[in-house]
């Protein structure tokens, strides 16, 4: 299965009030469109990137074809433009397609990975932010409060199975966004946490605001480290980074004793100063007995995301004499990438022995350490 990115760069800037279409305005040394193009075309899970441009404007975009990016002219409406992109994408029904608005340059690789992962559970997915401001509805005679419970502001990219979105847009109608088309045919939709930096450029002042949000000097970073040990006990396998490895012993512990993911979970929580794994998932609580450590890891990612952070990369070291880690290393990286929403090239798993010294050297258990970098999201 593959994933295709479609970037809709349809506007001519008439509403924005500049002669240059807003996707060509400069933002921190690159055009607004280039921000999205670079993130999509460098993402390891995106196999092709297609740009939909305004009808009749092929000349202005011709240079992009030399960058190995496909360019297609759009239609009169946004729906028709997306359909033009889908037509040349020409995927299998089960392939994934991410439809993105070029006026949202603040797209980060982790959002793309999280959307691709969400499509394993849903027909469509999109980043969304809870509404922070109070909402009012004004009528001729009054202003009335509107509850903001369960209300979200939806961003792009919006991710779909190719078959579902093609069918949804084939049905008559023009839609406020692509998710609305999927809603109309009863598709299952998952919302993932959005980020402020994914804001849409609508007014001239928005460019200045985005410059502040995306400027490297104001992008704060945090480092975190984690360490964990589990002793060998009875059993016929150990679980490391979610991968079951056949072995003549198991690891003792309350959960599945995945020592590598416990170290990683602690590193993620630690980087955001959100305590440790024992605070959030105490071994005294029976609900965590025998649970998969993926629950701890994915909840740690959710906690730091809610706090405005995203994981940039992680590096784990597993310390033991046996079992041998190397044959399982790639599977462990893939499972960790799936569980955290990170691209594969941002996940490292290494292994070492302690030259038969100490408790790991005597084969009494496995130790693991992890480091992560978190990046502030907008
Ligand atoms: Mg542990």
C-alpha cells in the first residue's frame, strides 16, 4: 500500500489582496508552497506528491516538474480541483491519499505519520484543534451563547483511503472540505490533535504570525532520557519495542515488561517534565496488569501532544548478553514508528553487551536506555 500527497494550491490571491498568489509569497526564505512541498516530498511514507494548480496557470508552475513533483490543473471549484488530483493519482482503493491546502505551510512530518497511522482504524482522518474562545450566535434581535463542547476547528492534511474519497466526491454536491464529503456517505472519521502552526493563511497579518511560529529561533526543543531494567523470569519470550522474541526465559514485570518501551516512555515524559511512567501507570493499579506497553507509550505521546510538544526523534540502547537484538532491530524500529507516529528514519534501536560484567553480563536481566528530542508545536 502506498500513500500519495495532493497539495491543492488553487487560489489566485484575489481575496488576500496581493498581486502574487499567497502560495508564492515568501515565508522565512521559502515560498509558502515550498514549505508543504518539502515536508511531503521528503517524508519517507509519501511515495508521490501532486500539486493541483489554478486552471490556465501551468506556466507559473512548470519549474516544479523538474523537482520530480507532478503538476495538474484544477477545476472551477475546490471539489473539482481535488478530483483532478485524485484522477492522476490513480491509486488502488486501499492506498492512502493525503489532501492538503497549500495555504497551511506549517505541516510537520509527525502529523503526516499520525494521519497515515489513523487510516488503519478509520476511513478518513484530519488534525483538529479544540475551540478555545467562547462562541456566540448573533441574530437580528440577540446574541446567544453556543456551547463549545465537542467542537473542533479542522485543519489539513485530510487523509483518506483512495477508494472512499473518490466515491464520496463522485456523489453530487460541493463540500466545505473533503471530510464533509466522506461524512455524507457515512465514512468513519478520526480526529488527531492539530497544531497552531498548521493555521491557514487567510489575512495578510497571518504571514507575520506564522513567521513567529515557524522561526527556528523560537522553536523550542527539549531533551529527555529514560532508563529501565527488568529481571529475567519464567517464560518463553521477551517483548522488546513491541516485538516478541523467542527466548528460554521471559522478563518479569507487572505489564508485558517491555523494558525498551518503558525507557522510551520515561524519556518522552521526562522531556516534557510530566513525571515518569510510575506516576501515570502505577504497578499497584490492577488495570495495568499484563497490559501491552504500547498503551503506556501511546498515552505518553498523547500527553506531550496535549501539552504542545511533538517527538522529533528517539534513540534506544538495549543492554544484554542475549537474546541477540540485531535480527529484530528493523521490526522493533517499525513497531516504534507505528506506536509513536514518527517516521522510520527518526527511530533508532541499538544494542550492546556489558562484556559479561554486572547483572546484564551475568544474564540476570535486560536494561534499556532511551533519549528523545521534543519540539514545541507552534
Ligand atoms: Mg519497567
